[in-house]
C-alpha cells in the first residue's frame, strides 16, 4: 500500500508519466551526477501545437487519449534510464542521462 501511494504521488494521473515535482527531483540528482562525473545530460521538451483544436473539435475525452497515446509511444521508444514527465497540460519533458 505504501508503494502504491508513493507511485501515485510521483505520477500524472491521466498519462501515467512522472509529474513535474518528481521530474525536478530527478533533474537535481542528474545535475549532481553530471557535476561529479562530467558526463552530459540532455533534455527534450515536447509541446503539442494546436492541441486546443483537438479538444475543441473532438472533445476532451479524445484529447486525453491523444496525450495518453503520446506518452505510451515515447515510453516504448525510450531507455529505462530516461525520465519522461508531464510538465503542463500539453507539455512534456524528458531527461536523457548518459551513464557509463
């Protein structure tokens, strides 16, 4: 039960991506690692242009499915060490650390 509560506290309820708060904690850890090791990190910001049009034309339920599908597609193509989070309504951020 404690593990389930923790998982709920770090994930976005709609998309099941990490939430912004958890992402910022991971980012802080990775910046510390980068400072120690000198290994670079990369970040990707994804902003769905014209997403409002999807909600307006097809409804919010379809918009929600688009967001969930996007997250699933990204997760299928990412590494276990990558961190994907929902930054805002239609914005996602991904941290791609390098580990050697």
